[in-house]
C-alpha cells in the first residue's frame, strides 16, 4: 500500500470507477475506497444494473414483447415469483463485479473496503469491516459516494410491505397491488415494470405533472398507454400518511382526502447524497439540504480545489452515462490533461415499459425560444420491423428548424428507444439537417427506418 496516493476515489460507482481507471492510465497511484464489501457502488448493487435486469427479466418471463401477437393473457411463465427475478439478478451482478474487479486489477488500481471519513484536507480514515481503522493520505480526491433513498419520519420502512428504491430489487414477493409514491424516473420505471408483471399499480405524485424534462407529446402517449393497461395516476396531491390497515394492507392517505389501499408500497420520493459520514467539515466542505455537493460545472472541482466530486452526489442529471464522463473529466483535470469541450447534447434514457429516450430540445423549449420549426412523427408500427415484432404502439418525434433545416431534437417512446436515440444524438451534435435522414439509406427491415419516415413527415410540411 502506497504511503501517499496521487488520487483517492471514495466510491466505485460509474463516476468513481471511470475516474480511477483514467487516472491509472495516466500513470498515477490510485486507491478506490468502497463502503460495500464488493465494488460497483449503488449503480451495480441497488440502482442502474439491478433495475434494468429486473425489467428485462419481467419482460422475458411475462412474454410482454409477444403480446401484440398472442394477446394480453400470453405468458412465457404462468406463475412468476420473486425468486424468478432474483436468480437472473444474482448472475448479472456477479458478472458486473467480476468485470469491474478485473478492470481495476489490469490498470493497477488498488481497492479498500470500508467507510471513509476525512481527518483533514489530505487524510482519510477508513473504518474497515473488521472494525479496524486505517489512515490513508492523498494528494487529490474524488468524492463519488452516490445517493441514498430519502426516508421521511412518517413512513415506517421497517415494515416488510413498505420498500424504498434500494430495497425493491430484493422484493420478498410479488404483490397483487402496489402503490408507488413519487413519479420521478425511478418511480416511473418500477411502476411500469410491475405493471408489466400484471400487478395493479397506483402512482402517487404531489405535482400535477411528471417527467417535465420530456417532450409533452411523448408523455401524453406514455400516460395513454399506461392507463390503457390499468395503471392509476393520483397526481396533484401528496401522500400525507402511510399506515397499515386492519386488513394488513398498506393504506396511503392523500392530501385531498382520498385513500389508496394496496398490498405493498414503494417509496421513491427523492434521494439524498450519501455524504453524512464523510466528515466534510474537516476539509472545509458543506452540502445542501439534500446532502449534495456543489462543483464547478466544467472541472467538477469542489470549493477545496484538490477535491473533486462527480455522479449522483452532485445532483442533476444523475445518469450513469453522464456520471462516467464527469469522473473521467475530473481525473483528467486533476492531472492537467487538456480536454476538448463536451458535446452540447447527451441522451436521456428512461427504462420504463415502454422505454423513453430523448435528446435535444423539446417542442416546448423550441417554442419558448421562438424558433420557427416543424415536427415529423413516425409510428413504430409503420416500419416493417415493427410489424414483424408485433408492435402496436410507440412513436418517434423529430423537430427541425424551418430556417436552417437543422435537427433540433429527437424524442422516442417504444421498443428500442434507448438504442435508437444515438443516431439522432450523432446528427444533432454534428449539426446535421433533415437532408441526412432523407438522402441516406437505413437497413431494412429495422426500427431505425422510423428516422426516415419521421423526417419525410416533417419535410412534407416544410417550405421548399
């Protein structure tokens, strides 16, 4: 173990591991401290990877993708239990941890299991699983501890029928009904996954709208699809009380007096930066009310210049993809490696059922900026591939400038949305126009043909 590390990373999630490997590739001595016994952070153990694995397992075992042909009652496995979900999850997590451990080993990154706490600006005390404590010294640091679910005092999380967004990946049984409190990305993803398993889901959200960063036409289509399959929305009123009823069911009382009675409840209303035990006062740092750190948006330096922070602990956009890039940029800046400016646009992926993915400006943003524009729409069922797959729903929306003909935004809902979006992302960042989609050939039959269909739809209405 080195006497003094050139770079100490606290947390091994997407931002932490990418930063550690980048620094190691620059020839620096790197130590990663992870509070769990296994590396990977929230992303691997309770967040991104488990939730997407749960989604894929639910879609496969339920036969969801084939119901367009065989009807709503079609299932690959008639009785699906929590053990069916956990088997695939365990295999996936073991693989992810193995890959990450090999990456650290191959690049000479040292790891240490334990809970880190700053002693001063350059030293960290690590409380190890056996209770021992080790002091390590670093020249530069990256705080990448991620977040924890918010636990309001009024909700009894000790009740096995009340889960938070970390616990749900190990759900003890599949309920017949589920209330989801919070219509953010995490809440909506889990609500739709359980709905695909034929669980009766009620979504509770204090605001009158949700996922406000997504184009409203896409959200309208999304809500229509969910209501069509029985998901209930209780918007515009908060959950004021959660308690166990006399019948053993969870009773959720809303601010407007209505009640929701379900077998289980999933609480997804907010997450907190996992910074409480870091001893940040010892190095002169403070957090906001949600435990998040403020950083320079270009370099990811905190107020203490030799300490960086990245990932969910700095807040929006809290995506695994952007967190990885934040970690890489922080490591490069820490050791003086010049970087080109980041691309203007990056995609959002919401792994709900159906998927939603978006890049660029929404129609609402285009209107606010006063841009003269035109939209093109393609239904995924209009493509031959969509017909082969039995797709009955899903659409792609493209927005173009009437003046410059440039692509302004792409918004997709439906099968493969998070993969399809990258074509639009590339054209957008390269300042491409509608002509690219009209003049180029796409593989046939593919869902990517929707780009040409949507572009031609817009072109038919644009001034020529």
